[in-house]
C-alpha cells in the first residue's frame, strides 16, 4: 500500500526504485526487495519516506476497514510568523501544479460557498484585507488594516501570489458558484468599515471597485469558457442551492486531493481515497443540478453576474452614505 501510494505521487519521468534507492542510501536490489515486500522497512526508513512524500501512516495502520478517521494537512496561519503562510501558499501551488502538469486528463473542481482564493489574488489590497480579517477574527489582531499591512514583509507573499495566479489561470478548472458566493466577503468588508478598521474611510470603496473588476473578469471568462491569457478551458456553473462549505478537488489521473476551506482563507487538505471519492460524487451531482453558463445560457449568465454586481454597488452606496454622515458630524463639531 505504501509503495502503491508513492507510485501515484511520483512524477512519471522518475523511476521509483531509483528514487527509493537514493533516499534510503541503499542499492537498487535492496530497494526492489523493499518494494516487493521481501524485506521489511525499518522505523527510520519509514520516517524518511513519510516525510519526503508527505504521507501519513495512519491510513496504513488503521486499515481500509476503518473509515471513521482520515488524516488531514493543516497549516496554522498566524501571520506573526510568515513562514507558515508561505508554506501554505507553496503547498497550494504544488497542488495546482500537479493538476496542470497532468493535463488534459486532470482538472481542478471548485465549489465556491465563498469567493475562491485564486480569484482575488490578483488584487493585492483585497488579498491583504482577507488576511487582515482572518488575523482579526482568529488571532485577535487589534490594529487597523494599514498597520497590519505595514507589519508584513510582503515581497515573499507577492511572489507566491503571482506564481499561484499564473498556475491557476493555466490549469483546467470547473467552478460552481451560487448567488451567495460574495456574501461573506461583503459582510466582512461592511463589518470592518463600521468598526473603523481603516485609516482611510474611502479605502473600502477601493476594495469594492476591485470586486467589481473581479466579477467583470469572471463574466468574460464565463462568456469565452476560457480563462487567462492562454485561454485555458474553464467551466462555470451556477447552483440554486447554497453550499455549507467551499471545496477544491485536485483531480489527477493517479491521485485525488481534497481541500476543505475553513472560514475565509485556510483549510484542511487530505488525499484520503474514500473521502475524495465521496466529495467527487457530491461535486458531480451538484454540477448536474446546476446551470452551466460558460459558453452558453447568455441570459442566465448576464442575470447572475449582474446580481453580484448589484450587491457590490449596494455596499458602495451604504459605505458612501455612512462616510457622508461621519463627515457631516465632524464638520458640525
């Protein structure tokens, strides 16, 4: 089971026996004997293989009959230590790249209960707002948005963001949105504006303009059924049923990986075969019940994206009116 899993995650241009031989510093004959099961691997070898291929031993110890527990990857994202967040982004990039490199037999499928990370990454201010909101709600960050951004060494983050943007836009994907996909981020923006978490009261209006541009981009992609500069195949569905969770399925020919989003940016990731299979079935059933608006259904496409834009414009009006009242109050004082 171990070596079958290694074979699935190993790039096709590499020989498993050669990789195992190099990792364990043993002869190819000794590696063959371990792969065949003629020679048991010892504890140190197990740790080395587990760390290198990022494999959890729980699934092998529990056996296939126990489906009540699955092993997940989770990276704490307290931005006091940017190393963890960079590691999180690098792992996410590796997952997207695995799908891109395995095309055309692979794809990435996203159910978007909230706005997907890939879609807002091209907008730096919007991306840092999501990080700020995360740290404020999970790690009790007490400063305002501008202080938060100044505290970051953003160069490494921006480099990771750009790599993710490029990889995502060149990876075949299917996305399923609902009319409520933007509700979470709009609610967060309204909340932080009301709480006075921006030094510049007009800054939330900039974030709203970025969201309008984001939706315009999604609409263009949906119309073409292609995304990015290279016109990568892209399917966009609209579901009438709201989702409880956002989900990303990284589906390759040999292996599937599932990312279950938590709150706004973080999530749990697992390669558990049973769980991924169940999530794939759910996504397929959700697609069948949803409306495909990429490359088709022009009227439905216009209606959907116009509805999202109206929500953003409504928030713009609310922010503008709130600012006017505050300016009027300040003038009287």
